[in-house]
């Protein structure tokens, strides 16, 4: 049997490699996709071989992740339940695509991922892998299948003589360019405030610099292209903003999230660039879109985020929604000025060549005014239904 394993180097995927090698005597190919996790990826490769992998692939997909996944999320202002910028949810379909490509090229019999039965990622991996693989390659989830707890996985690794990397870690972390999620440990008690050790991308607001930071983000057709005048590649732009804005103590999220699998969970995230870019993008949209466009787009944005969260990246509806989102985003060009200070972030300025706002028109002294007659006519007709209903119903009595 030839198995391809979506390999992070964590406890679960390490256990899978060992089981497949030692217990099932499979040929094992590990694949690690670099989506911007701050991890020693050469160390992960070394670890894969140490566990017995026959071959390892390290695939750098940072730019593809930023351009094809994160930038779509920016155009859709994607925040699941108004809070979560979808880092893990966006990365899964891309990881699945890369892993599937290797599996097809290598002629694998099965593809394995390390998800358990309790989380969202199993849904995302299973569905996208099935979509990208040929039907004769099976998708398996050994941790889920064998019902292995973390303790049991640890035991298995130890039994085969391995001391797992990072098994001492207090939390379950998933990280990529777009967000870092921190789950488990004392955070499972939703009443307990996360301590500083949970965070690594953001300075605590209390110890952030005493001086506000101004950042100017330039957008072209709905996607960011420059920061403070520097043109940057998609991934570099996101990484730069994570650093700059994280240092100011901005980007922490803490909320009760509704998982796909019927459970509420307490989720803590760091996502400085994501929150800053979505806030900026929304602000610019308010300047360039008509109110009705904005209203429709709010609905579409919410639908888009929901599909992605639910693991339905491959649902054709996503692409239909994107047609409308992209069409409106043609106008989202311009600059947004942000002020970031001690954990807070505000948009304090914006400009666009496609602005529907006119300072000249709005000016109270020098600006344009509709005539009294125009205004009266408009108001009469605007309120006609309401006024009619008022008078008809007052005759009816209570
Ligand atoms: N709750 C988030 C989501 O469903 C984060 C998942 C993190 N994944 C993980 N394997 N730790 O997208």
C-alpha cells in the first residue's frame, strides 16, 4: 500500500506516519504545505524521515494562498459569525489540492489526514480531497477511525521509541498567513481570560508602544497592493501587516464559535493583518458602492464566509457569488489610512478615484442644494405609502 499523508509534524500526523509504516507496512509519502505557519519546516522534514517516511514533499504555497484564497476573502470581507477571518478554513482546500496532486503523481492508494471527529477540519479535508482526487484513491482519517485521544497517540509514539516534537505544548495551535488559532487547555473554560502565553503574534495592548502607528494601505480592484507606499507581493504584504500591527497589540479575537459539527467552542485567534485589511476594505467599499450594492453585498459576503467555514469551498455557489463580488470590487481602488494604538485600530482617512462622496457637494456653505420644491416633491413621494397607511389605519381605530 502506498499512502500520502498530509503532514504537519504535530502529534496526530506523526502517529499516523508511524502506524502506517510499522503496523501496516505501507510506503509513506509525507506532504507539508507551507501556508505561512511559523514553523521550522526543514525540521518537520527531518522529523518525517525520522518517523520512517519514504519520501517527503515540502511545498511552498504562501503566494498562492495569499492570492487565490486570502484575497478572495478580503473581497468578501469574510468574517464567520462576524468574528473569525477563516484562516484554517481557507487553508484546508489549498492543502488538500496540493496533497491530492502529489497522491495522483505518486500513484497512491490512500491519502491520510490527521483530523478527529470533533472538528471542522475533517469536513473541509474530506470533501476537498474527495473532489480533487481520482475516485480510486481513498481518503482516510486514522485518528478518527481508531478513536485515538491525544494521550493514546502519545503512547503509541513512545511505544515505537519516539519523543514527539512539541508534545509539551499547552494548546492546540493552527497557524498560517491569515490567522493563528489557539484552542484547548484552560481556554476550554470560556470564563477564563487567556494568559499572555497563548499569544505569539500580538503584543499585549498594555505593553504596546505609547505612540500611535499610522499605516496606509493601497487597494486595487478590491485587493491590497501596497503598504505605506511599498508595493509588495500578496504574501509579503500580509506578513508585513501582521508584524507591524501585531506589535501595536491589535488583532486578538476571543469568542464562542458555532462549529459545523453541532458544537459550540471557545476560540481564541490572532489575526492582525486579516482584521486590519477587512476593516480597510469595508471602509473603501462604503465610499465607492451605492447603498443598495452595499446591502446586497453584505448578504453575499455572509453567504461566502459561511460556505467556506462549512467546508464547502468546492460548492459551485461560491463561484457564482464571486462573480457579483468581483464585479462590485472593480470599484474598490484607493487608499485607506489606519491608526493603530494600544490594541485599537481605526480607519482615519480614505480616498478613491471612484468615490461617490464629493466634498464639494456636501459642503454646507458652498455646496449644491436641491431646491425647496425638489426636496418637498421627493419627500412626499418617498413617504407616500407610510403616510397613506397612517391615515387609513387611524380611521380603523384600535
Ligand atoms: N475553529 C477554527 C476553524 O474551524 C480553527 C480550527 C483550527 N484547527 C486545528 N486543527 N487546530 O476554522
